[in-house]
C-alpha cells in the first residue's frame, strides 16, 4: 500500500484536464466528501462523462462502500458507453 501511494498518490500523478478526455469516463466520489463530490460533478460535465456520488461514503469511497462502487462501475461498463467507437 505504501508503495502504491508513493507511485500513484495525489501528489505524484499529474492532474487530469477533463476537457482533454476523448473517451467515456466515470467519476466517483462519496457524498460526505463534499469537495471531491463537487470536483467529480464538474469533471464529468466538462468531459461529457458520468458521475456517481455514493451516499454514506467519504473520501475513501472504495474502502467505505466497495459494493456500491462495484455496482456503479459494472453498470457503466455494461452500458456500452465504455467504447468510443
């Protein structure tokens, strides 16, 4: 986990400009993390993507509500929006 955070943490990975995304995208955040929920909504709108705000989850949405995250991702991938051509 420590190695993953060193290599993939927020301070290491360059920011994504959602307007540059030319592929289907899904932005997920917990509703208790108001900052990231707002950022996800704006990014999804800018990237013509989708947003999933998970109730009862905070910043660590994957650990806090893994089944809800899996459901959102499964629905997104099953919808056919995952391929741009």
